[in-house]
């Protein structure tokens, strides 16, 4: 499955509660992503919380966009990526 990095901009900052409300929100996101054959791997959040860099596995950028729309999440840029493990060279 191809891997993508999705850059998102949040003008008011990214907020995900660390409580039951956040757990429920994440479960809903995962379910909607699954409906589009997309898997959320992990996300990096900038220090000011205005930008996120999310790693997803999915069949194509269109599926990533569909999942984002279903989850009401913005997309600034989608880039197909692959992992480079520096320890591979040791």
C-alpha cells in the first residue's frame, strides 16, 4: 500500500482533547478512514499547533482526500513518501 504525508494548516490551531471526547473522535476518524481504505499511521504536530504532518497508507491521493472530507479535515499538500531507515546502513 502506498504511503503519503499529508500537510494540514489549522489557523486556530489543532486541538484534540486528551479525554473520552478525544477517544471518541479518534475512533470516528479511524472508522471513516477505513471506509475509504485509508489507514492513519501517525501525526506530527508543530510546536504552535498550527500545522500537522500526518502519515497515511492508502491506495491513492484521491482516497486520502475523500477520507479527509468525511472527517472535515483540511489538506494543504499530499506527498507520496517512503521510509528511509538510517539503521539499515549499519
